[in-house]
C-alpha cells in the first residue's frame, strides 16, 4: 500500500537524501494503469511525491 502524504519541488530536496532512495513502481500491467498518471504528472511538474509505504511478506 502506498499513501501519498504530500508533494515537494524536486529542488527543495537535499541531494544527500538521495544516498538511500527507495523507488516504487508497478510490476504487473494491471497495476500500471492507476500508477502511470501519477508518474507522468510528477515528471511534468518537476515535483516529488512524499509517501508512506507499507510492505509485507507472505511467508
């Protein structure tokens, strides 16, 4: 689950924070449909999304 909690200008992020970035993307074609508009809008606007990500493992 991904919760977008806000947006910031890419220039406002300290480059030191990129030392350990986490990149999230959709793996399956069905997951691409809702994810693609967000990625496109962020790329056009030069902004970054600040998100909370919940990870789980099915062991």
